[in-house]
C-alpha cells in the first residue's frame, strides 16, 4: 500500500514541477507574468478547462469550440459563433504561439495578458461567447467534480480557496502558453538546415516573401512571422497595428474602438503566419476565403484609405510566383502541433459533450 | 542597441542556390571576386544582433573595412582630399542597393563596424539571407543590412 501511494505521488504532476519549454533553436523564451509562472500542473488543469463544455451557459461550448486543435486552434469560420448562436464580428485567432503575442485579440492594444483575455469569452455579453455569469453554477461544478478537486489541488496547493475564477484563468493561460509550434517543414529547412524539408518552390517563395518588392516580411517577419511578437528578452514596447486596405465597417474599426483616434481606424494586429494554410478564411472578418484571395488583395494594393500602411501598394506576380508563395506559406504548417496529445482533449466522451 | 534586421533580398530568382561570389569592383586598384574560402582566410569577426522580438543572432564574417582595404579603396592615410568623395554601393541579387560613404567605415572617421557576413549562428548563410549579407549593427533601421549581397561597388566622385 505504501509503495502504491509513493508511486501515485511520483507520477502525479505537482505544482512545484518546473515547466520545460523545449524550445528549438531560434525560439526565445516566452514572456510569462510574474504572478502566474508556468507549472506542469497548471498547464494540465488548463487543458481540462479549455476542453470542458460545462464552462458555458448551456453546456454546448468550450474554448475549444472556436479554437480547434486540428485547425491550429481556429474554427474554420469567417466569424465565430457563441454558445447561444450569437455571431462574433471577427474570426477566432489561432492560439498557436500565442505566448509570444504582444497584444491579444485582433485589435485591443491594451489587452496583453491571457489571464485577463480569458474573461472576455467567459463572461462577455456583447457578443455572448461562453455566457458564464457571476454566481452561476460553474464554480460550484468545479468544486464538486472529483477530477477538478485533484487538478486544482495540484495546480494551486497553497491556496485556501482554490476554486476561483482567477485560478481558472491562470490555468487556461498556462495551457495556452504551452501551445508552441516550431517544427514545420520550414523550421527544419531554416533552423535545422535540412535542404530536403521543403521544395524548391517553397524556397523560391521564401525569397519572394522576404523581397523588398513584396515586403511581406516587413509585417510578417521574425521567428513567429508577426511584428506583434514579444518574448522574455524583448524590450517592453507597444506593438504596431496596421490598416491593410480592407473594408472597416463598424464594429470592425480596429484599434480605433479603444483609442478613438481617427488615425487608428482600420488598424488590426498582424497575425502569425504559422499554420496559415489551415486557418482559412482570412483577415479579421474572415472576408477572404483562401490564400489565393489574400495574394489577390495584397497584389492589388487593397482599397484606398488614409490610414493604409504605405507598404500596401500592390505588386505584380507571375503564375509561378503565386504558386511559389503559397507553397512557402504551406511549409509553415506544423503537423505536430495539430495532433500533439499534450494539446488535445483530455476528457473521455462520457464526461464532456464534445 | 536594438536592430531590426529588415531588408532586402532577391526577387523572382529562378534558382535558390546563387553563385557564391562577392564582387568588389569600381574605382579600386585590386578588384576582388571573393568566394567563401577566400573570406575564411581573412580576419574573422562576429557581431551580435538583438531583434525586437527578443531573439539574438550572431553573424560572422569579415569587416567591410578589411575587404575595401584589400581591394585598394583609399582608406587610412589615403582617405583625404578628393578621396573623401568616395562612396560604396552595396547591391543585392534583385538590384536593391544602398550606399555608404567610404569614410563611414574608416577608423579615423565613422569607424563603423559594418560586417560582410557569411555565417549566422555558425552556419553558412543560405536562402533569402545568403550567401553574403551586410550587418550594420549601429543602424537603427535594418534597410542597409543588405541580404543576398552580390556586389560592392566603389565610386570616386572626384578624382
């Protein structure tokens, strides 16, 4: 009996277990809030919460409803739909490498911590996403659930009352930060120097992508293919948002929604291009169906707008160029992150509705 | 100092493996056609670059000053009078080009440690970066850190 107990104690994750990032070369350590250090136990609790449909007003939705692993944690829709069927004005962003995001959501320059962001889908009413309300049955459910009693104890052993919304958001944030994509064919080519990892077409596409002529890299540069990228060692800075010549009907007015400065109308965050080939449709409002359409948009230069980034001026592409660029973008798909059991639904079907 | 490496590269090139020769031409007494093995025999230097996203990379290569000296550009005691009208045009595979005054790299003037790099984190530059590139560690913007560098042309405006 004593041996069995020792074994259980040995196998169970503990809050004191240090988190190992296992980052490949070229990837810096993500920035983590001082009051929510990564632990194995919090990541695991966060995974259970992320996939739990009891975290919605009617038991129909979880975080994973709009952030599906097989779609690089997007939902394949132009705009997302909440638990009660209400449409969100914007599309679900990928959570892959969200730990490196200098601002969260498409257009909120003030929202920088995942712990804070999680409150919006949980409790937001306009639009209603998960539809939780203060004083509803969610926290009592956590307290009563045998699995959660173990997971919360392991994740927050020092807390007298572990079952708090704050701890829920801390755990979900830890899980989200753990979702790192760094093993795409492009990474094997670029960082591991494996010339066979991508095709010649992808290599030509890479050169086009990083050319002055197209200047894709000016916004989608760096290891995460987004200029909104920060990490543990980057200087504190305000990230830039860009108007790319799309259409900006209310409520999709960009960071103007928060700054109320006319110069900010239509300025949205630059999303990562990692796994971009499987996260259609594109743009903040899902208005472009496929990558060919995105190339059409940027090669045409988009609509005129006083705030449009001067880099969006249009360019000419041959048929070969287009194919090469798309092959390059496809090489950024990391199949491992789409199927990694560490990021998958931990619930048995009997426990969770989906 | 933060330096965002932004810049240039060749476009629409039919092949991804370029001829690995760096031409140093123009108004110099000894034009050079440098291969990786020639660069390997010259004095090697490394420059660390930190990017805005927090990553750091180490570029290795030969100082532009060293290469220009070997080509016979008027540096040191020769950099006086009309020689001070000399500039250096760095051209990339896609014809992108940027300019430096020769005095920028001279020890008695700008003394800028501009590097002609052929390695990044110990590995030869390839793809959209290589085989040669410039690294200008004191430029705040990256636009003069030309990638896919093919030609360094020295032009003397007044002779």
